[in-house]
């Protein structure tokens, strides 16, 4: 089920309340919007959040017109976020592959995008053998995954990977690990005018902190925070500490005029 949380805004709310940004939380490969539930619960009443299922993942179907590429998903995210925000400022919070999609969406959002938070996302260095191994392992999983398991009442926690749209999952994995996609990441980050926060986990075996620091270094206005003891999913493992890392940075950035 798609996860959506938002703080209520009454008809008598003041201009400051109406300008409260919408945080759009973007999940990674084979996951769904509910990935963010523990963090959203921590923010209940403090932040306005929207955690959509990306098309082809979770409960959202992929339209045939949506190509399984990072650029296409970036355009979809920008349009969907603008529609949901209805003129309010936006903050994109991307995890892993969702960070790549958020990065592709950023250029289309212009001044409406106030900040970009990237969790467990980095890279910019093409590594042929490791990437080939990941692509091969991912393709094998998609080919042989027991989809019938997703229908079992006890399998809710693993349903998203088992039900993910084959073309979307296969296309996004291949696209994100292509030489061209990896090579363009530094240039995309360098072009950002939006302040960025990069959060890594000291025990992240999927995206090591050194790769997060490497890519973050291309951003003109960036902050890097490493969460000690966290793996690749801090929003579920340590939601309170992740919120404590994001909140002061975000409050400071939103209070300061954009340069």
C-alpha cells in the first residue's frame, strides 16, 4: 500500500504554515513507499511527508508510457511531486536508487525545490566487475523469484520485491549501473544549485561511506553525515537518529535564503 503522511493545514493557517515544505521520500530498488513508515511516524505532526510507491513498485502500476529509465522516472517524480505539493516548496529525500531518481527530478523542479537529502546514495566511479556481479545477481533474482510467495499472508514484508514490475526493475537496475549513468553523476551533482545533505551508514555494505563522500564532494553546497552503527536502511533501523541528523540541517537551510 502506498504510504502517505501529511500534517493538516487548516483554512485559517497563516502564510508561514502554508509555506511549510512537503518532503517527498523516494524509495530504492524493489522497495515501496512504506519503507519510510518508521521515519514518518517519528515526524508525525512535525513534518509534512509524502512517500509514494514508484510506478511498478509497491501497489502502483507502471503506465506503459513510462520508460524503465532513470530520466523517465525522474520526470515522473518531478511532475507527481509538483501536483502533490500544489505550489508549496519541496524537499526530496531519496534512498539508494531513489537518490538517482531524485537527482534526475531536481533540475525540473527549479526554485520550488528547497533542499535535497540523499540517504545511502553515492558513487560516480564505474567498477566493471562489481557492477556486473550486481546486475547478474539482480537479473537472476528477477528471473527466478517465487512470485507465489507474495500471496502468502505471512509474506507481507517481502511482497514488494516479489511483485515488482519486471521491466521496471530490470530496466532501472541496468540503467543505474551503466557506464554512462555512473559517469554522468558527478556532472549532475556539480550542476545542483540546491543545498544537499548526504547521509551514510558506517556499516552500509551496499553503499560504503567513502563512495557517498566521493560523490558529495562534487556538490557546491553539501553536508555529509555518517551514522555510526547504521546499515543501508537507517529509516527503519535508526529512524530517530536519522531524523535527528536531518532536522537541524533542514531547519537551518529552510531558514536561510538560497544563494
